[in-house]
C-alpha cells in the first residue's frame, strides 16, 4: 500500500486514544524508510480475545503500509507479570507455562498479522544474559520517585497493600525492550502510557531516537460497560467457533457497533444501513477474519434460522441425550444441567430463577417455562431454549 506521509498519518492515528506526538510520527514517516513498530505481549494465558486484538489490528495497519512489525513475546516479563492496573501482586508463572501459552497466543495473533513480515523476538533472550551488575546499572537510571508516579503503585501503598520490589522492575524492562529492538513506535493500551514513556527515556540515554507513543483505547466487552475480559464473561475469543463468535457479536448494543467497527475492523459502518443489517455485517466480517468466508456465511444463516426466523427445529444445536439428563426433571434442574453440559457455563440457582426462568427466557418447543419447580417431560427431538444465545436439542 503506497500512501503519502499525510495519508499514512491520517490512517494510523484514526481510532487511537493518544499519540505522543503526531508531529514526531509525521517526521518519522517522512524519513521514507520502514519504521520499526513494537508491540509487546505477555502470554500469561493461552488464548486471546477481541480486546487484545485492538493493538494487533493497529500493528497490522503499519504492516500493510510497509513498516516492520516487531512482536515482542515477554517470556521473561510474563514471569513477573505486568502490575498495571492491579490492586495486588500477580501470581508468578513459570517459564514453561509462559512458553506453552506463547505457542497458542502467537498462532492466534497471526490470524491478524502477516507471519512472514513479522519480526518475533523473546525478551528472555537479552534479560537472561544480563549480569547482576548490569541489572543494577539499569535500575540506577530510574528513580523511586518516578516509579511512585504510577497511580496503581501509589494507590496500593496508600491502601496499605504491598508492592513487591520486583514489580518496580516491570516498567524498566518494558522500556529496555524498546532500546534493544530500536523501536520507532510502540503500541499499547491507554494503561501503558507510563511504561512506554520509560522506554523513551532509556532510548534518549542510549542516544537513540525516541519512540512515538501510540495508545489504543481499551475495548468494552459485550455488556458495553466493563472492559472486555474473560473474568467478566463479556468477551469474544479469537478461537471461538464461528457460531459462538457470530452469536456473541449479535448480542452487542447498537451504540457499541461504531466502536467495534472502528477498533476491530478499522472502518466505519454504513450510516444508511439498517442497524440490524449493520450488526450482521459486522459479525460476518469479523467471523470471516478469524475463520473464513464460508464459515462466516454459515454462522449468519444459522443465526437467522435460530433467531430471525424463530425456527430452532432445523438449527444446528448442541445435543443432550435423554439418558444423560438428571433424575430431577424440574425446570430449574434441567436448565442448570443443560447450561453446564452443552456450554460449560455454571449458573447459580438464583441467577437461573431470576435471569432466565421467571423472565421467560427458558422455553420448551416455543412454550415458556416460568415455574422453576415444575416437572417437565422430555422426548427426543424436543428443543429447550435457555436464553437468546443458547439452545439445546434432546436426542435418544
């Protein structure tokens, strides 16, 4: 993709939360050489969700413009854990744990990035070679006062919560990564500002040009309120099945659509399109990106069959055999069993009663089951609808 400096700048800054500074970025783009664009990831878990892909999508933009993507796998820093935004010390991970996570993490990242054009480095390659003397010299470049400018450290100290000394090392190590790879630009979430600025300081001391700080907004989850996180249950996983991915995306509010279009696709939705059609298009495009066009189309058709046409009898649903059903055939027991058996989702009895059963979400062959204690008779071919996104079929 060949664009002028002005065109590149406009494209690359779209969707960002902050760039420090656009003037510096324009100057670097005007150099006429591929910029080295850094994104560091700590594989503390084996899977990534769409919230993680926001920064990866921006890195992909740079890549499409001919710049060099540098993906740093924090096999060393992940064993410490990024303290950013934490109210307590992270539990430590072993290097073996991290390397196992890194395999699946990078495989998923390369659903977005061009593997052949991505420079992948592990920061353990340089940190594990450092002598204690070198570590002390590196620490000597940063003051305790600087570290305590971080809101999370300061808040924990004010609340009489412990801050371990190794956590103070994290921003220094992230900054040193930038020196080692000679980054021109570093991409991170808005919570990474302090760490990336440390990198600029260390680069200046090393006589290197300072990296541009490019901060991406944190993506709201499916609830539209909290940031996307597995712990909140409001996430879309990159490795979700096409049907899961499409169905989850169809659950977002109309108000969240524009944000998802911009941050996950890098485009604006068609303002003239009906909101439902725009949402289907968003879900189909994203499902195709992480699977393929055929799988995305099949997911859309399946969703239409289930929900637009209200025809669950022909839909491809998870199946539960009659023999596997619990002896207790009350609506509450069957609903709890179906959620756990078909979707690995454990719901409390109170949640089932309030959010699903008494609200009318649970239906047997289209008839609402409103009494949690009612006993139901089930037969092969019956369809139990548990919620807007979950339904199962009973088989022999």
